[in-house]
C-alpha cells in the first residue's frame, strides 16, 4: 500500500487535520532455527516485503482509537490511556495497546491519545508473524511520534516481545520482533538470542527462490501448546542444571550435541527430554546451515532444513498432518532443495528453497495433490527479502 492510499483511508475513518505519520513493519520467515529463540540458541530469519502498514495522529485527549482495514466490520475500537488492560473484546487492538502499556512499564508513558490505522497483507494465521509486525510497527510509531530517541530498533523489538509475553500472555522468544525491526534487504539475520549479537548473511540463491506455502490451517499460538513447549524446555533445563559438570548453564543453547547426549538421561520426563533434544540439535543445525550458505553449499543447507522439519515433527511435535503433506510433496518434487515448517507450528506455512526452473512445477504439482488429499487448496508465495521497519 502506498503512502497516499494510507492517508486517504486514514482520513476516511478519522477525518482531516493534524500531522499524520505513516510507517511499515515487515513480516518474517525463518529459514532455520525453530523454537530455539527462547532456549538461548541461534535463529536465521529474514524480513519479507509483505507486512503491516500504519498511520497515526496525536490527539489532545487520552483516547486511543484503533481501526484495521483487515477487520472492517469491527469498526473503530476504543480505549483510553487510563484503561490499559488486556480485554477479550479489544480483539486485535490488544497488540498495539500492549505496546503502549510496555512503553509505560519501561519508564516512558505515552502522554496523549492517538488515532491509529492499520492494513496488513500478511495472510492471517499463516505463521509469518503478523502480530510481531504489528508490535514493531506500533513501537516505531510511538518512538517517532513522541520523540523517544533513546530507544534503538533492537530496543523496539524487545519492547514488542515484552508486551506479547506480559500483556498478551504469549511466551514467545525475540526472533519475530527482531527480524521485523532489524531486517535487511537480501540478507538473513544470524542472531544469537542469548546475547542478541547478530550478523547479516547475504542470501545469494543463485538459480533458486524462497517459496512459502500456506497450508491454510490457521493457528492461534496463544491458545495452542506453544507455551507448554516452553515450560517443558524449562523443566529439562532445571534437570540438566543438577548435573555437576554442566550446572553452570543458563540455557539449552549452550550445549552441543555431544554434551547433551552424555547427560540427557538426567532429564526425568521423556517428553521434556525430546523437547530439549530438539532445541539443542536445532541450534547446532542452524549454525551449520549458515556456514553452508556462506560457503555456497545450497544443497547442504536444504538437507539441514529437511532435518529441521523431521525434528520439529517427531521431537518437538509442533507439526500437523496438512503441513507434513506439504513438506512430503516438496521433498518428492525434483528441484526442491529443502523444505520445512516455519513459525511456531500447529499449522501455518512451510518454507522451501526451490530451483528456478522447478518453481512452477512445484506449485502446480504440490497444489493439485494437496487439495486432493486435504480438501482445500494451499497458497504459494515466491518471496523477496526486504528491510526492517521504517517510516514511509
């Protein structure tokens, strides 16, 4: 959506007058490194060119007004700076409201109300981080609108995570918000989530494309078993910390495969043991995958993506039948170098690396077979890697 369209739509809802500021924050896809971000491991996401567009204008009172073109039937949702509590009837506006709440918790209360307008072109429930995109968008808006120059874009990502954890009740890691805030065109971010140290890695896919396939199975992570998985990893960590040799560890991401294999039986619950095994091995896979990509070994990168999916399916158990069908169809298609579930799981999308001359065949063959097996179609997006959040 262009800036002029945003402004036109904003004034249709809220009227003319005052300074209207416009912004964009992208969604993300994670190439590899799933469910490692809250376990102190590495992730490898990139920002997309789809995301959330927003316009905002200060008010002179304390009213907060929210409108989304994606939920037109809801109309304008209203709140107030004195009413910053999560509420079921607030619907989608709980996400930006949570960021307002988080700014106050960080010592920067928002001094005035505002009129807030958004439009997102990330497919709902796809697992491409529409909620993180909305949080980062709101954070950047508030930073710019109220002159909170002390906050970097990394800080904005952390505020978004803090609000989702503590206001929305979703115990997500930092990856989604960090990718939306810190993305760089044609690069993925190799992020150590324990330290927030990161490097940009060029994604040079000579003769290949990133293809995202939407299973059209929607998930709501707040209502899913995502938080349960996090608790299971925390239990596994507590058991491992009782082992004298590794009692110093603070996260599962500090362990390599060999050290984990040596001590994994210290984890009493076999389910927690499986979850921890995934977290440790996925972290190692991510490190290896980035090395492979930098060395131009795209086929090796693809094999590590495949191994990631198997672990997410069998050890972490966050896949679903529809996603497994899509991944199997990708694996059966000549020219698909690697394919895996991406995002929190329980539905959503797969991400695949597909050779240029196989893209059309993959979409045609996988699309037709998926619809026959599942009863509804999938959606395919050949995506470009874009920049992080910015003012329009």
